[in-house]
C-alpha cells in the first residue's frame, strides 16, 4: 500500500509551465565578498588543528573545507576522511551548552548570510569525522521468507555479518535465517508462548529469546540448539533483553539482563544459567532495559520513571522522573558499538581474546568521548508524547525535553555516530533531533499510519522506518527527504533492523513473512 500521489491538475500543470518559463534566480555566492579566517578544532578533544587560515568565501564549501583539513593533517588521497563541520557559538549566542551550528553547504549560506559572523571575524569550526564507508540505500526486496505461523514481533541481525538474522514470533518460536540465500537455517523451539524479544550476543556466539511464558532461553547461534535450561524466575512475561557489553565482561562469563512485566529486572549468568541479581524498585511493568558500557544498567518502566543501576553491586544509582506517563523505550548513544563490540566495517576480527576486548574498548571509548569528556547519553520515549535527553553520569535533571510528537512515542534510537536521534510515534511521523542538545531538526512525513520502529544505517546517513501502513520507508538524514519507498508487506510491519555491515535490512510483521531488503 505505497503512498501514490494523485496526478497534477490542469491548474498545477499551467502554473508549473509558467514557473519553468520564468528565469530562475540562481542562488550564487557574491564574487566580491573577499575571504574569511577559519580555525579548525577537533570536536572530540577540543584542540585546534593548525593555525587560522584565510579562505576565499566563494571557495569555502564543505567539500573544499574537507580537502583543506585533510591536507593540514597530512592525509594523502587514500587516507582521506569525510568530515562534518559546525560553527562554535559563544555563550551569549547560544545558552544551550554551546552546541555547534551545522555548516550544511558552504560558509556563506550557513554563517555569513544568516548574520552569525561577518568577514571581519575569525570563524572557529569544529569537525567530526563521518563514517569512512558509505552504505547504499536498500531499494528492493531480495527475499520474502515464509515459515512463521504467527506475526513476527522482533528481528535482530548478527553483529558479525548481514548473512544471519533472528526473528521472534507469536508462534512461540524464533528462527535463524540465511539472508544471502533467503532460506531458514534453524527453528528455535522451546517457548510455550509468544517470543517478544530477541538479542544476539556481541561476540556472535549466542542468541537470547524472551517470551510471554516468563522465561529467557539461550541458543547456540551456529547449531540452533538450546544451551542448558531456560532461565526461569520472572512471574510475568519478558519484554526486553540486554547483553553485558563485551569490553566489561569477565572473560568466559557473559551476563544478560532481562526486563519483565513483573516490575523486576534480572541479571543472569549466561554460562551457569543462574540469576545473579534481581533489581526490584519499579512499581510497574519494565518496558525496556539497556546495559551501558560505563558500569550502569538503565531501565524504563510503566511507573513513569527511568532507573539507573550500578552493575557491580546491583544498587540503585539514580531515578530519573520527568515523564508524565509510561516510558515506552530508551536508547543509549553507544548502542551501536555495544551491539557490535569488536566487529567493524572492515570485517577483520582480532585473533586473541585480549585483542578482541581491547578493540571493543577502543571503539567504545571513541563513541563515548565528545569534547574531551566521557559521557554516555540516554534518550527516553513516553506515552506523554515527549522525549527526554539525559546524561545520568553528570545530573539527574534532563539535558533537554524533546517536544513535537502529537501522539504517543513508540521507539527512539541514536545514530551510530551519536549525532542524531530518531523517534517514531502513533502520529504517523518520524522526527530527527540533534543528539548534542536535543534541538528539533526535521519531521519526516510520508507514512499514513502509526510508525512502530526505525533503524539507522551504520554510516548514519540513512534511516529506515516500519509502519502500520504496510510499508518501509528509507529517509536521507542530511536532507530529511524520502529516499526510497519499500512496499511489499501484506500487513502491518512491527519490526525492522539494519544489519551492522549496512548490506541488508530485515523486517517482519503481521503477514508472518520475514522480508530481506538490499541494494
């Protein structure tokens, strides 16, 4: 059920022809405007890169600034890094923690014409490296795989490659799919009710499933066999799962946290299948759990609060209470690196356990450091139609309140580079926000029914959303425009995931078929 625009009326055609006949005003940069002094600063460390440089305004485009910065850093053609630039505002101009203003096309349009600076001023720009690789937008359905007997409720790709995906369904099974050939590999049978949550461990060896039968089960990702006995203890269904980040695990002893409708969160030892801690403190169903890389566990609940727990002694560190209704979902700025651990776009896997751990730690440190400070950020989405951005390590007060959705907010996620937040809700809209200060960027309009989930591409340049209107839509983050419309599902699409290597998107919903999309 793709959204088809009606053909233009006669009046619209006549108006378009008249517009085409008129000479268009070309938006050019004035020739005689002179040059500006530009100083580059690293966004992560805050240090300046080289002396201020005089650049002609006519040539000060993002592409040329990128070339200039790479030359300053001594990168040759093969080592070139794409950068994103922002203007540093002083405190008088911007009360909200000095978040830089993005330079979208060139210095003239973004800075000089808007009056933020003149050619007399020295312009301080911060630069952040963008993903070196580029993900191609998925544009076609490469496989529609039947097999599940009921609606598909959750999908999750393997952290190592896009060739394996797991889906959880209302038919009480989870299934592992081969996404290259579009065939089922294993059926994970054992649960006696709906499988509500699936999660692939960061080291790619184990799959966890949480079910309506109150249990969590662990499965070998290669053989599809169940590992040991089910993890029983919850008295109501399991709604969310989170693996312990790879770089903080005790070697050979991974742990997993499960959140449940019984208002508790349990931390399990995945090796001996025993509960280590029960975190009780919420007064309502726990809707979402995330395990942070700095020693904290974050839980969101229907009691309107978000709780931050210290993992080492299983004690409550903070309660974040600003929402006025159920908290549906939460996301961490480090979610992507925690999920993929030592797997990156190169596909090179370190040999030893220690080097794997070191690589996972290095990737986490890079993701968590901004402006020389270490800060894991958290965003929460609620039925009160708002979202809050938090930095629990610094304050229990929110950094920003994100207003704009007209109905309940379903799902929220950070982009892998930690610069954007995407949220989807029952008002049919997808919204993009700046992850540094929570400022609204753009609304992505196109869906004609509630949107259930969204997922960023690993290079943070594209976003895919899944909706009740049976379509997936791929959006370009930079422009906020619809990039690709993907009809194909016969009914509502409940779950969507973009593979960590960027090759494929997997989706599932009420029509019981898993669909794999690729370029």
